[in-house]
C-alpha cells in the first residue's frame, strides 16, 4: 500500500511539475504584456458633414487645349473656345436642344441679350459692340463670318522647309484678297504669323525707316479722309500728324485710320441690323450744316469766313488766303482743316478743333505747320445766325457720341495721345527693320520663335477687330478697332490669357487706364493685322511715289517672299454666306 501511495504521489508530482513548467512561460508573457501595453487604435475619422442639397462639388480645373493648333500639331479649337472668367451677375448659361438632335450652350447677359452660342463645330459671338461673329470648323477649314458683308476661309496651303503655311481668303462686299500665315509651335501651343508673299528691296525699307530728306505736309484731303463720316465721327479721338518727317509716322496714321474705318463700318452694320430687327428707322448719317458766315479771330489776326456750299473761304488781315474744309460740325464737336493756297502764308496747313460754346459762338484750339515750323493758337468764331446745327446729326445709332477733342468722356475716353502714337510708330519701325532683314534672305523667315503676343520686345497692340474682355473688377467691357492696349505679363494663365492695360480707347469701350485680361491668340491676331497694314501702307507709298506731296521713293520693285502667292479660294464667298445662314438658323432655333 505504501508502494501504491508512493506511486500515486509520484504521479501527481509529475503532473504538478508539468503544469508548473507550462504556467511559467504564460505567466512571464502575461507580465510582459502588462509592462508594455499595446498602442491604442486610432479613433475612426469623423464623418464629413452632409453637403447641402443645392451645392455642387468643386471641379478640378483641367488643362485646356490652346486655340490655334491643327493638323496633328495639336487639336485645334476656335479662337474664342477658352472660357472667359465670368463677370459677377453675367453668367447665365443653359443648354438647349436644337432640331436634328443637336445641343447648344447659350450664354445670355442679364438683360436677356445673347452673348454666345456654342454648338459642335460652331461658335456664334455677339460682342458688346459691333456685329455678330460666327466661326465654324469644318473638314480642316476655318470659316469666319463677321456681320453680313465680311469674313474669310482659312485652309492649309503648303509645306516648305519643314514649315506649315495656311491661306486665308478674305471676302468683303464681294471682293476677295488672299493672305498667307506660317504656323509654328511654342511651349506646347501653336501660333500663326503673317508671311509676306513678296518683299521690297532692302533699300526701300531703309528709305521708309530713316527720316525723309524733307518733312511732308499731307492734309486729310490728300489722304482722302476729309468729309468722310468715320473721320468726322472719330475726330475728337484721332488727330493725324500735321507733318510727316518719316514714313513710320505716315504709316502709323495709315494703320490707325484703317482700324477706325473698320470700327465705324462694323458699328454701323451692327446698329443697322438692330434697327432692322426692331423695325426702327435706319440711323442717320453725318451731314454738314454750318452758318453762312463766321467772324473768326486768332492771335495772329481776324477774318470773315464765307461758306460757298463746300468750303469756307477766308482772307486774313495779314494777307493770308485760306480754304477751310469742315470735317465735323455738330453738337458734339467742331473740326476743320485749313490750307493756304496763296497769299503771304502759301503752303500753310492747320487743323481747327473745338466746340459750340454759345448759340452764336464756336471756338477752340488750332495747330498748324508753316515752312516746317509748327504753330499753335486759340480761335473764336461768332455768327449773326445760330451756329448750332439745325438738326442733330447722329453718329451710328446706339453708339454714344464721342467727347470733344482732348476731353475725357463719361467712360474714360481720351484723345489718342502723341505718346501712344509714338509707341505704335516704334512698333512700325521694328517691323520695317524685320522685313528689311527678311528681304535679304527670304528663305530664312523672320519673327523668331517667341510669338509677338508673348515677346517681351513687343508690348503695344492696336485692336483690329472687336471683342470683349474682363477688367480687374470682373466686369466685361468692349474693345473695338483703333483702341490700343499694352501687355503687362508674358506668361499666360491656364486659360491662355495675359494681363494688359488699356492705353487709349473710344467712348463706350473699356476705359483708358483699366487693367484687363486678353487672350494670347487675340493679341497675336492684332499683331498679324498690323503687319498686313504695314505692307499695305508700303504699297500705297510705292504706288504714289513722288505724287500728291509724297517724296520720291527709291527702288520699289519686289522679290519673292517666303512662299508663292496662292490663288483665292473660289468657294470662299459661298462658304462665308453659308456660315451666316447656318448661324441664322441656329439663333432662330435658340429663340424658340
């Protein structure tokens, strides 16, 4: 029994020993866990508050394609594809269905007026001032129609030296002309630069660049402007140089005048369309209605001006004999030009600007040139009969009359200053120098790689077609041909726009001094138009060499340019008309 008990004890001892050795590691592990407690789990993130039902998630801006790219260089979009920053209260966009299953995006102004209509391949734009503009992309061509009487068709032309060229066939009132553009890539975008199809010999560019042997007196009558409605209307804004010591100044006035003529025609067409739509009478045109006699005194003497039905004739007390042409005479301003064909001051030329002061008095300032010497005085005229016009002569309907010469209008209009005109003249001289270099070796076209729209060496641009911009307050305002802007920044934003300042503008346009954002492609097009106008002015100087008071030019023969001149697109007129018709149908469908 003792033996059994001993065996039984030994058995329990073995069991207890095994349990002890099994328990020790567990006990040690348990103590270890207590000495280094595990890190706590992070608390679950709080759920975001629920979004109000009437809000939208912010959309991450996407990089937009740059307008102007085409033919595998990039996907081309219309020039006005990039969305403009929306002005406060101006964003009123909706999508509408059109016949045939098409869709259109329509943006209206607060007054309900349509600003833009976009459909697949077509954009219709109604700027604040000026006629409608239609742009269509079709089968590799760009068709642009502005108003009812103009437009162009752009299509690929040729490849030469690894460069792509495109031709534009412009159609204006049934007449056509062809212009060539060269495309090139810069920082991922595609730009276009005017490419002359011929050059003059370098000696002609030097003649145009350098001062002329003697100053040239070129009156508005020699220009053909005297009595023109546009010249009278913009008289307070644009004063041509009284004398031209060099071709660059002559070309500057030529360019400004060309743009102002375009602005006047565009606004008149837009107003005529508006009047037709509202069954209103067409706008009045300018007419001359002046007193039969005017007693005028200047610091140099007095005279009686007598109206002969076309001009004033004057014989001054100092022996001068003058003929004065009325450029403008209405309630807004008075502008006359004076030439002295005989007498002691033969050859004298002057411009009288002023306003109607009282029912029987008119006066202002006069600036002239005699024997190469400028002179300035004041003048005052009185009449026994009222000097006010018998009937108010209206500018283009819907377009506010300009402010008197040298004065600021209600929207910030100022006369185009000599300083701004000199900036334009400097750009003209730079282009003359560039074409002179290109004429020496047409196989190496000038212009460089940096587009003028972003080139730090090019700052000043003359507006050549009307479009809308956004000012620093986020409000839209208009720029029309003849306005002048200066680019301030050289790097475009994600919408391919840069900052600029309005240097000079006409009434109802963006006020001078305002900061605005302008599309890079719009600036490039302004520059291209300036190059074309320089070439057009050079041709006029060459064709009229030694005539009408212009000096005799040297060799005006031409040589081949970058590429041969293309033939006009025979279907351009029909395509422009078709674009206008398609736009009419789209607008009619939108209005339903």
